[in-house]
C-alpha cells in the first residue's frame, strides 16, 4: 500500500490502521513525501526556538 497526499507522520497512522485490519505487513519504506514534511517541521521548529 502507498499513501498519496498525506505528508509526514500522519501517513503512518493510516498505514498502521490498514496493517491492523489486514493483519499483515510484508515491508515498509518511507517515501520522499514523508521526508519533505518532516524536514519542513524540523526547520520550522528550529526557527521558533531561536
């Protein structure tokens, strides 16, 4: 399964729900879309702390 349009860690909530429902997971790989959102949040957090 691949989520689309759900950036950052929120996509993992949907994936975890489906894994529970299907009772199966073969592998997991984070996409660039996940990383983009994580990078933005980290950058914003760093700017706020200054």
